[in-house]
C-alpha cells in the first residue's frame, strides 16, 4: 500500500511541507516508463485519498511535527535517563490528537482516520519501544469543554510528573 509507515522515526523523515512527496513508490525498478506509470498511479491514489479525507494532509503534517520532536529528543539524549516517560497530548476538540496517536500505534489505516470518534475524558496508552528500554505512557486528553473544566478542577490527577506536553 501507499503508506507502509509503522513507527515514529519513519514519520519524522517525511517532508512536512508535502508529506506525500518523498514516499518510496518505485521499489527496485529503474525502467523510466515503469517509474512514470507508478508515479501516475501513486498521484491518482493520493488525490483520491485526499478527496475522501479532506483533513488528512493537515493531520499527517501534525504527525510529522510531533514525530520530529520525539525523534530529536531521543537522538539528542534529551529524554531523561529513566525507563518511563509520561507524555500528555492536549488541545481543542477535533484537533486531530487521537488520529495522530492512533497512526503512531499502527492501529488505523488512512481510511479509518475519518471515522474516529471524539475522545471521552482521557485515553491512556502504553507504548513499548523496540530498540530501547524506554516505555512511553501517552495520555490523550479529550478536548471538549466539559472535559477541559474537569482537568483544571483537579489538576493533580492529570498534570503531575509530566515529561512532555504536546499541545
């Protein structure tokens, strides 16, 4: 398929300005005619996907941005030398927080992103990284006003011992 991206590092390597531009679609072929045909087929599929999911490109750009932050932190050793990191993701309702996090976990394909339901309260996830001893605990906060008020009424339940805040 078009997007065989399965981890944060792969997402962070996409071009944020045009995320679909540098995806590998040619395989091992060097035949210029076949490359042209593959490129046309790819462009048509991308156009169809964008047409069916108008907010997809914006969500992918956000995913690239967040992935870049996480990848840079790991590469530069900015993550503290502890085995667990608490990351909270907050923002207004319908901002695409859950869509981005779901794509990181490989849980959803592109066509599924448009059918996501709003997060109720806080969705907590645990992600074990393959190449390190780092465990990520990601808290995805529902962005509706009713939940925001709850978070601020009892901040000690949500905002203690945070390693990274993504807004």
